[in-house]
C-alpha cells in the first residue's frame, strides 16, 4: 500500500494579534484618525496570543475536524493555513493553494444567487462552458430554490443559512487539494447536511484533504475520521475522532 502524501504541515505556529488603542477612552474610528493625524502613539497596545506553538501534519484523503470552545483559535488557524493571515512565528507548508470556503468565491449581496454561482465558478478557474453546464446542478445542490425561485433574487434577500449553503455548493463544485470549511455543514436541514457530508467524502476519495471547523459534534462525527482539539490556542488532543470527541464531551460536560 502506497504511503499517503502530506498536504499540510504546520510547524510550531504562533499567531499574535496586536490591538492598538486597547484601554483607550476613545476607541472610535474618529479617535484613531485623530491619533494618526496628530502622530500620537496609541496609548496602549494589547497582544492576543491566539495560536500557541501548534504543530501537525495532514495527509491526502483525510477529513480533519477542528473542535474547541469559542476563542480557542480554530478559525484563526484555518485562516492561517489558507494564507489569509500570517503566522507570527513558525511555518505552514501546503500542497497547492488551500481553498477557504467563502474567501475564494466571495458572494456579492446585490447580485442574484445564479450570478454569484457563475462568478464564483469563474474565480475558481472553470471555463465558461463548464460554468454554464454546472450552474443548474450547483443551485439544485444548495436547495435555495426549494421554496421559490430564490436563485434569481439578490443575495441580500437570503437568510444566513441560504447564503452558507450556496457558498458551500459553489466551493464543493471543484476538486480541491485542500478545502477548509468553517461551520458550513451546520446550516440547513438534514437533507442538505447529508448531501454536504457525501460531497466531503467524494473529495477525500479523490485524494483531497478537508478541514472542518464546527460546533456541531455530530457533523464532525459523521464527516471526519480524525479530529484536533484546540483549547486556548494549544492542541489538547489529536487523534481518531471518536476518542477526541469523547474526551472533549467529558471536558465540557456535554455528556
């Protein structure tokens, strides 16, 4: 059996946010502008150490759940893997360009859902003929037309759940080497969740690597065979999903 190839290597990564003006009496944009114009230094700078020395390796064909309480660093780490934010220390190596759901194909509120599908697919590198062929199936997959012709309406008329489903449907229409999903599988009804989980399995079967950040432990259980538990920016546990989730549920008192 051939050895699986690594697709993401995270090596001792630290991410520190610097918040200027923390504790200032005037934290408004106008106050910040006054300090810039007058060249006064921000009275205080607060540092938030969001990710602390995280290391792991992901392999082709894996679906990895990222779990942890609010503020544990899950979404921050996901954005660092995508290259959206830089690491303060350490390094991240990836196979190809990871696709962060909702960033690579950002939706425009004043355009219709169908138009957003077209633009999103073009942004992912599909040619116009493929986009024309795939658009109806992407809209059907999202389920946004189940209660009317919403695909012809502006995105600003959509609920947050509809927008998330359409965003996932666009991103999942392409084969990705590394796909990063933040909470999208928690939206929608049971039918959409089942379609989404099946699509993640298809991506894995074709050697893709999928990361899923979710507060829905059932989605992680159904989708991921490996999970990483982050707490206060540190990896508390990394291993088979059932073992990690059992430990996490005992820690949080969910069981």
